[in-house]
C-alpha cells in the first residue's frame, strides 16, 4: 500500500511545473485591484495568496480540492464500524488532491498511531502548568515545545538543499499531527480531571478514535463519530483565515512546522476566530438561564437584540467570506437530525431555534454582511450533550483539527519553493499621496 509520502512524491512534479508555467506566462497578468478599503479593512477579499487544498465560495461554502462537504461524505473512507469522514481520509485528500482507498486510510492511521506518544519533556512541561491557564495557551505552548524534535530545523542547521525541504516538513507535520491528540488529551485531563489515568495510544485506532479514548470518552461511539466529522470538517477553510494565514506566514520564514502551527493556534484563540465556539455555548447557556427551556422565537429575538444593543457580537454568526449558512454548520445540524436523543436536548433545540430567528434580526440590525451561522454556532452544543461540558476546552478540539490544513500548506509551500511573505504596508501620508496621484 502506498504511503502518503509516496502519493505526494507522485503529484509534486506536476504542480511544480504548473506553478513555473503560471509564473512565466502570467506573472504580470492583473487579476484584481487594490483599493484603499483593502489597506484599511483587514485585506478582506484581496486575492493575494496561493492555497491549494481548499477554496471558499461565498455562497456554496468550502470545497476541498473541488469536493463539497456532502461529496466528501460520500467518497472519503470512514473508520471501521463508523460512517463519518475521519481525519486521515481528509488529510490524504488535502495533501495529495486524491481520494484515498480504504487500505491507504488504514495505513495512514497506523502510521500516525505509531508516532503518537508524547516525549517525556513535553509531558513534564504540560504537567507543570497552572490548572487555570487557558487550555489554548497550554496547547500552543506544548506544540511550540515539540520543536526540540524538529527534523526540519535539524536538517536546516546541518545544511540541506531547497528541494529537500518538503520531505523534512512532511516528517515534522506527521509527527505533530500524530502527537496532537495525546497533547490535547493531557491538557484536558490536567485541567478537568487531575490525576485520572490516560490510556496509551492504541495502534489499531484512527487518530480521533485515539483522541476520544484519551479524553476518557472512548466508550461513546456517537461522540467519537461526531468528533471524527467535526475534526475532518474544521480541517481547512482556505488560506486567508487568521490561523491558516498565520501558519503560512510564520512557515514562510522557514520556522519549523511546530513553531508555525503554534503561532496559528494563538490566532485561533481569539474570540472573533476559533474561540467563538466557546463563546457561542456560553451565550446560549446564558440565554437558557435567563429565559428558561421552553423559549419562544420572540423570547430569542428579544435576547438577540439585547446582545446587539449592549454592543456585543452574536457569536457563531457572520463571516469574513461566507454569505450564506455555513455548510459545515448544516452538516453538524444534519448529524443531530439523524439522532432523536440529540433533537430532544434543550440546548440543541435552542441552537436550532436561534438559527430560525437570528438571520432576520441580524439583517434588521443591518451591520454584518453575513447574517447566517458559521460552523461555531453548532459545534459546541453536541459536545455539551455528550458530557464534554467544559466549553473553555472547545477551541482546543478546533486546534487539533486545523493542523490538517495548515500543515498540508506548509508541506506544499516548501515543495513549491514559495518565498518569505512580505507585503507592502503604507502610512496614511503615503495613502494620501497615492490617492492624489495614483
Ligand atoms: N453580530 C453582531 N455584529 C456583527 C456580527 C455578529 N455576529 N458579525 C459582524 N458584525 C458587525 C461587525 O462587528 C462590523 O461592525 P463595525 O462596522 O461596527 O465594526 C460589521 O458587522 C461588519 O462586519 P462584517 O464585514 O460583516 O464582518 P467581518 O468580516 O469584519 O468579521 C467575523 C467577520 C466572523 C469576525 C464577524 O462576523 C464576527 O465577529 N462574528 C461573531 C464571532 C464569530 O462567530 N466568529 C467565528 C468566525 C468563524 F467562522 C471562525 O473563525 N471559526
């Protein structure tokens, strides 16, 4: 059976040739304008970054190498005994642009499991952190510390050819992906169940199967399946979002994958980005506390207006690129729709009811360009239902997932020889001059 590295070796030369051709034939072709609003508006919509593994359409949502979420759900192998996409089949697709076979997926699971134990010094570091330190801070620290083991950094120091960069980047990426579950599970244990034993990595399980097992929920098949889907779907959302862009920027300096991904995690930890899933649940539970279980649509409307009038954003709604309901939100909702026990859960019902009225309220409020839910509106309530109730931990799960896309891009950036990022910044004085005589 082919390994992921074999599969990459097969596809890299054609992509390298294609990029070379693009540069020589179209290096000077104009594909967009830069307006002052881009310079002062967070570069929204500016086409200025190469990212192969996924592209986000404002109306349709994300496609992974051209495949929509329902298409991925049809063709990507699940775990033995499961139905949902797993991290390995998504990783294979992102990295190689090909759909893996069942055998390739299983082999990748085994390869990751074999690399999955944490080095002792990282265990000691994590165990020494205060229990009250936010789980995302701990995750970023743990990932950065893993760079002591970086094969890329060691090879670079020794002196290697540029054409070899990607192989060491892949090696580091595989080790990092493999160790994220043990790291993230140790953080969970330390913060919420100090002293509880953590099982070792089971070589026969997939990445998320092992993660759930180490979190202490291994016997819950439905939660395992939910997290498989969750982690596959959160894996990549094209390149411009804050975490992906951070990984790409830091990686472009030839910082190793551990440092680059650690930086990405600290971008993910912001409430306008990945921390929104923690915020959504806090907000929905406050709503429940204030107005009770049996809420009407009008009660929710009133609560939404109160949130907006107090100057806060409605967490889980709005998006930098999307202009329709996020298909990741829809896929997670669908997971609930097939399980009657989930549909009966008051918090899940509240999320659904909020979706019925929030777009209307946000449209009337008139500020956000996208009044629809993003993935974070749905992701936490199912975890809550299954007993994973510590919502400060939710962004860590997002962080385990987002490594799939960020590390894929790092491998490709090195395979394609992409340069260090260095956009031009302007002062208002310079903008004034340019505006007068463009
Ligand atoms: N509730 C209230 N106001 C909102 C809003 C929301 N959900 N979303 C946007 N706005 C406001 C926004 O604050 C801005 O107001 P000002 O003009 O006063 O600054 C205005 O609407 C225009 O914003 P936009 O152009 O529609 O959105 P941006 O591209 O600037 O920002 C988000 C995009 C996601 C940061 C923003 O919609 C937001 O803050 N949403 C709530 C937090 C959230 O759910 N984040 C998670 C995003 C998710 F996809 C992820 O990264 N995991």
